[in-house]
C-alpha cells in the first residue's frame, strides 16, 4: 500500500490568530513553525508514509526537499480539495490529511491512521470530539471527497464518507487529538515550544 501525507499550513504570520490574546505575533509564528516541523518529522518517520507534502503559501523555513502544493487563498477546504485532485492522479492508495498544529503527534499515531482497512475513511477527532485533526482517505475511492473543516467537522466528514459509500473508522490517539487552538491548550505544546519571557 502506498500512502502519502499532506499537511495544510497557513501563510507566514497568519496562523493561530485565536491565540493573539495569549502570545505575541513573534511567539505565534515561532509556535506555528515549531509545530509544523514536529508534524513533518513525525510523518517522515512514519513507516507507512512514503511522501510528505505541504499545502499552503509557504514552507515556514523547512528545506526545499518538501514539496509545496499551491493554495489559491480560498480557505482550507478549497485548498485541500485542489491538493487531493492533484495527488489522486499520482496514484497513492491512501492519502492522509494531517493538521500542522499537533505538537504531540508521533510516527506511530500516523502509522495507525495509515492502517485503516481498504475502502475505509479514518477520522481522528479533536479533544472535544466535534472537530477533525486528521483524515485518512482511500484512493481512488475518495478522490472526490469534499472537506468540511470548521464547525462540527467530525460529523460532517463522517457523512461525506458515507455519501461516497465508504466505511468510517474513528482513530483515537492522544497525539492526534491535541491540536492547539486556545490558551488552555498551550501546555500541550510545551515539548516543542516555550515563549521567551
Ligand atoms: N493551506 C492552508 N492551511 C490552512 C488554512 N486554514 C487553516 N489551515 C491549516 O489547517 C490546520 C488547522 O487549522 P486551525 O486549527 O484553524 O489553525 P489556524 O488557522 O492556524 O488557527 P486560527 O488562526 O486560530 O484559526 C493548521 O495547520 C492551519 O495552518 C488555509 O486557508 N490554507
Ligand atoms: O475541527 C476542525 O475542523 C479543525 O480544527 C479545523 O477547523 P478550524 O479551521 O475552524 O479550526
């Protein structure tokens, strides 16, 4: 089975705007870069992932060996839809979509996500159980998957998979559920980032 991973990331200075009350602009940028580097490392170490690509306007300082798929600036769901279409034609049998703000994710978590059975979509929810932090899409069956990141995305991604006639599995892991959105989440980022005060 060939499996690729794409990691969406906003442009420099755009990310983690909800943390504006907790961190300075420079700190937010450093947090975004550190979390992205962590997720890329985990994906590169995962045994089952063959290629790792970014989707977004910038590499955030990562070296040019990581491919960067374009983002037309029409939001996360539109950017992922376009990236999926590009990747699907290249022939991997599974595509993982992994948020760039998962400072606790491990290679083992990503291998688990990559290991869902054929014709099955894997959904890794966030800590609240309502959002989506990662998806595992079988190809070509999910080549036309419509992304619904935003409010209640877990339930909406579930419905989307069923609409395509696919089975759904929920992937629970401590590393995948801990995205960093709010001040209360910041302690989970301590292993990759600490603000200089
Ligand atoms: N390429 C791309 N990535 C995005 C876009 N919107 C969100 N992302 C990425 O998707 C992942 C999850 O997004 P969020 O949890 O909302 O993170 P965020 O957008 O940095 O945080 P806020 O600004 O506080 O909403 C992060 O890796 C973001 O960088 C977008 O429009 N384009
Ligand atoms: O739960 C979600 O769908 C993700 O956290 C992304 O949504 P957001 O971009 O609104 O955070």
